[in-house]
């Protein structure tokens, strides 16, 4: 990790959690090859001292925050300091550059992302638990699908069920779509009511122990029209083909093409409007990406989504998504939920 810098200065909540395993809304992490520091305020410092292992925990107050950072950087004899260029605003960058003029700041978000990209066994277990909670929440909610219920009603129930089954929150805002709304891949739940023969899409994920789940299923509440039944079958087959053939050693682009070329061959290439998948961990979207422009080489124990979709404006859409662990000979699927079009 320490290729072009001697120290990392980390402010983002996600990366603070990744390195410390501790949730906080304020603080920073300083990493060198010899020592690790976690600076936070008195709201968290006492608890962090008990649970954050291998870190020097520093309690700071108000204006002393940047003074404490500077003291530690000087103590570590830091010269080149890596910072999170991808998540830092221009104003934040200008503040640290002027405040810490004695140090050279090197953009390092890419290095930090690569550190997170291959999951440990413990991380994979946490993602698997988040996916289990996600599936339990959907299973408990499906019996409530009745004509006249709204997207918001169902979304609220899913949230309740996730929390009731041990989630600390949502990995992302629920996507619950009925009827023509299923043609919008990122639809926000509305007051639209469920009608006979509507397609229903759920894209949901629980967050458990700081790690995210993510799953999409598309069903029909009744009898689907011929076109929607056809595209459901194409998406199902495209995903199955990808799941059978994705493995360590191929690029993200090659993985994407497994599904996209199948969909294109069946006449819906333009209607598959997003990438096949993305990495998942402490964030719901992180490296690696399975996309037409992705040069990431898939490695064993990366965890990614596989989620082809077809969307017909004014008619409806279908997306099916599983989470998988990349292995040398294929994948291990963490998602086990019915994909049949009929409920």
C-alpha cells in the first residue's frame, strides 16, 4: 500500500471504519508503516480505546483537531502524505494544503480502494450475513403484496424487516417499483398502488456489522404480458450464463460482456443501460466494476454483484441481481432467493 507515500491521512467515514472497525461521525486515521493513529472527539474516544486494536487513540476537541494531526505527522517524520482525492471537496483539500504546508500531499484514493478490493474471510462473512438479512426481509414482506398497496408501504415494511432481523440500517435507499415504474432502474418508491398483472422490482440491501448486502428480484403480480415475460427470461438466462463463467483472471469488461452480448444477441442491447455489476463491502458501490470500460482484473475473494437488466420505457423492466465471491474456478453465490417471475 505504501508505494508513493510514507503516510496516509484518512478522513472519510467509510475508510475510517474500514481501517479501525469502529463507527464514528468525526475523526481521522493516520497510517504509517510503523504506527497507526485514530483521532476522534470525546464522544467516541473512550469506547474507541477499548475496541480499536493496534491504534493509538487520540481524543481531540474543536480547533485542536488539526493541531493534533500536524503533531502526529511531524512525529512520524512524514514527507509524502496520501489523501483521499476522490472523496474530498476542493475546499477541504485547500484547507489541509494550506494548514499543513510542510508536507507534500499525494492523491491516493486509488491506492486505498485497492487495499479494500480483495476481501478477507471475515469481511466475506459479514457481507454474507448482510445478504441473509436482506433475503429474510424480502421473504417476510412478499406476503403483504396485495392489490392497492403502495410502493412506499412495501418499502417501509422492508426497512422494518431488515431492522427487525439485525440490520443497523440500509445499505442504500430501497428501490421498490410497480408496473411501468420498473422501467426506471433507480426508481424512488412512490404512492403508486399495485395493480393486477403489474411487474414488481425490489432492489434492496441491509447493512450489517458495517458491511452491505444487495439483491434485486423482479416478479409479476398476476400474469405478465408477453413482452415482459420474454425479457424476464432473457435477463434470467443472461445472468445464469454470467454466473457460470465469471472467474478470477478475467477483466471486469470480459465479465460484463458475458451478459451484455447475450442480451444483444436477443435484440435488447440498447435496453441494457448499465454495467453488469460492482464490488461491495463497507460501501454498496466500490471497486472492482464489471463494466464495458473496466480494466480491473478479477481476483479470488473479491465480492461483486451480477445484475443484468432490460428496461422498456412506458412498459416495464426486469433486473435480477446476486452477490458472488470470485474464485479461481468460478464464483460462490451468496444469494439464494427465488428468481421465478411468478410469486
